[in-house]
C-alpha cells in the first residue's frame, strides 16, 4: 500500500566536524527505526533513508536544525516495504568519490537546469539560444543500462572517478553544444559540471535533482526505461514507484 517513505538528499557544505557527527546521528536514526545510509564528509552530506513518513521527516528536520544543513532538499518516493536492510552512518573522504580535490561544489555550483526547462529543450532539440542540446549521463554503465535519456552520451564508466579522464578523451565532441549533465539524484552532476567548466566548456548545465526530480516534475518524457536506485527496489519508473521486475 506504499506507506514507506523513501528519501534521498545531499548537500555540499563544509562540515569540518563530520567525524564527530556520525555517532549521534546514527543513534537518532536508530531511535526513529529508520534504515538506509548516511555519508558524512568534510565536503558535505549524502543520504538515502526509508521508514515511517513521520520518522523520516523528523530526522530531516533534525538535520536542518543545523544552520549549515538548513538548505537540505529531499526527493521522495514510496514503497510497500523498507528497501534497506540496516541503518548505516559512515564518515568518508568524499560524499561522492571523484579523486579531484580541486573541485569543491560548496564554493560555487555550475548553473542548474530545472526539469521542465530540460523537457522543453529536448522537445525543441535546442536551447533558448538555438544551440544543440546533448544530455551527458554521469552514472556507471550498469545504471545506464536500466534506463537513460534518449540519445544521451554514455562513456561506459565503471566508476565515477573515471569521469575526468573520460572528459579529456571526449572533450572535442562537446564543443559548441549545450551540455546537460545528469545522474540519479544530482550529486554526481554537481562535480561533473564543474569539471567540464574547468576544462573550458562554456555552455554546461547540471540537471537539478537528477532523474528522480525530473520524473517528479516532468514525467517520463524523453527518458527510456527505468532509473536504477541503490536499494532493494533496484529501479523506479517515471511514476517513482518500484519498477516491475
């Protein structure tokens, strides 16, 4: 009956005390009987949680009580069961690993594109300035195989840390185009878009909220297949319900 609330959220923000936050946050999540994963690093927070709606929202409210995390935005979906086996809170070097320490999204983002504008651009085949638009999938190859935007560029990466090298090899193919990077929930796009701008590409956007936010605001237009998610649901459809196996 889809009474389990699933949320994903991230925020790039300096958290020099990330290691000290781990144990209290784990204790609170367990008290609320939540399951999922929270990653903490000096560059920010990344989380995937599931449980009773009031419990999930209570933890998010607790996080936002920290002024540094007040801007944390969550993407929601629903399921019949909790798709995680346990509750884990980890302290990591990066909340999404790229091995490119010069890229610091907390110091300034690349321009973000909302879902409805991307749908309109894809409908037209160009952006508002008349430039051709390409979507660049920043996910791993096995995720792309579940579903992707029609005609998306896919560099068949095995892990996200390969992105800077893949960009160097394929940079010339992106010149003169409007490039919209996308991923599941937006976190990889944050870094990918900055790397592309660092490489000299001028017309680079990141899809705000990733595929999940696109499904929520624009439906499944121009997307083929389902969106892989890192939990027991495996994938969700454009209606954000677990995909049929």
